[in-house]
């Protein structure tokens, strides 16, 4: 049981986070208020300069050394919705909701710290890392926190992380955790340090959304990997700038329909995504495409149409986000062929012109997004980008491996 925690969960186990001060949604604590410092020695490079003309004895040297070893090297990171988090040193053990934050750890050279994600390696995209030689990370090395229909508190305790890259409000809204659970986990293990940024439309998300690189920058601060972050930020800006400089004029860009790969295409029960300005659709916004569903109303987060409705908006291109998580053969059988076989679906322009594509995983961090954007650019603008590699694989690998 979750309450049967190992003895090593003493105060000395938790030097990583000293204090977190925000309160969210009726008492949901962000950090570790009330936890006493352990008195262990934090790592640090700063030294106190000796006073001028001071004569130092061996005893004084020893005292100075002791003072240096106990010098406060803590640092704070501000992150919505959890507020200010103060760390004694970078975390070494982490869990994450999904691959958005997991991929950030990989990009920052901290892939070995990622112990598990909510749904395990089967839902974590591996294809981006296969594109980039030299990245020593595979989702298969991570575990799962999923049991009995949700994220398991017991499994969280078994993983024994120093930090949880979960938005705490996800835990409350989707997995049945209450404020007491959040406070208990924070006090025993470490803080929740994430903002749910994949999509908009959830009423409970009444605090600022971060862009991908805003969130990435926060995580870089937590792990004290600002140099790697800055290198990725520069690479990303150059990558997007080059792509956007080559896009056709706005009035020549296609209207695309993003359709969930779990739609029942046999029955024509189709669920579409808005192309919102958020992380899950980042590549499509960066590529300047139009939303074929733009004139329709959503049910909060999605569009619902049948084949008649799809033909009415008649997208030039259909993309199924997450489609790259399955094989071309499976995608063709379950998603494309039913549209071709339907008398109405087969009349949709994207279907007639063979422009139905597997899209990238929406829970994307910086590496996954680079690969997703390149793939989407090649799919949507084949006359411009063809099969050209649009970012430097070796540079990505170098940053991950610390050759900055």
C-alpha cells in the first residue's frame, strides 16, 4: 500500500526540495512546506572570499572548509500552477505524466533520471529518437504508473521520485487524487512540477499556459541545465525561421483536418481537433496551415462530424495525430481504407488525392517536436521540402550529450 513507505523516506531523503509556496484550487500545496532541512551537505562551487590581510591557521582553514561545505546553494524556480519551488540540488529521480516532460529531460541530458510515465513505454513515442543517432535513450527503459484505470499512488511511491512532472490538477481532475494526496506525496517524495500544456479547453485550467519552450526553460532551471536549453532554443528558432521563410503565401496554404486516429472510420464517427495555439498542435501552427473545421462548433475540446460533415468542409489534407505510433499497414487498414470504401468519404478531396497522413504524437517535447515538424512540413508542402532533412541531427545529439 502507498502508506507502507520504506524507511529511507526520512527527512534526509529530501534534500532536493526545500520549500514550495503556492496554494492552488482550495489548498493544493505545490511544494514541501513544513519539511525540515536534513543538514546534509549540498553540492556547490561558490566560495566565500577570504578577508584581506587575514592570517589563516590550519584550524581556520578547517573552519572555512566546513563553512563552505554548508553554504546555501539552493535555487528557486517559479512555475504555474505550483508556484515557487526551491531546490537544494538538481533532482536525480523523476516521473512524468507523458512524453512532453519526459522528452525535455532527454533533451537536457537527464534521460536516465526518468523512471516512469503515466501510461508506460507503449504510449511514449520512440520514432523521434530513431531519427537521431547518438541519443542513448529508449522509452523501453522507463516504467508505468498506470494501474486499475488510472495513475497509481502506490506505483508512484514504488518509483520513489525526487520530482513529479505532473500538473497536480491533472491528478485531481482525471485520476481521483485529492488535496491530501497531493500534500502527502509532496511531503514524502518531492514536488509536482509541471503545467499541462498539450491542449486548451479544460475548464479547470484557469492559470497561464506555457509555450513548449517556456515550459522547457522552467524544467531546465529545475535541473540546472540552462546551457543545454539555450542551445536547443537557438537551434529551434533557426529551424522554424528557415521553414517559415520558405512557406508559400498565406492564401496558397492548405486547409487541413486533424482527425483522431481513434475515430471509428468504419461507422463514420469522426472526432476532429482544433488547431489551437498550444503545444499539441505546435507544428501545424508553425507551418501556417488553415483549420478545415474552423467554422464548426466544438464540444469543448473536439469537433464531431460524420462523413457528410467531413465532405462539407472538404479538407485538402487529413492528418491523424498519433498515427506515427502505429505502422503504415495498420493505419491504412483501420483509418484510410474505410474512408475509401465509404461512398461519401471517398469524395473528400484529401481521400481522392491520397493526402491522408499519419501525424506525430501530440505530447511532444523539444526533440519530438523537431521531428514532428519536419515530417509535417514534408507532408503538407512536398513541393517545397520534399524529403529534405530540415534540422541538424548531429547538433541535437551533441547538445543532448553535453557537447555544446
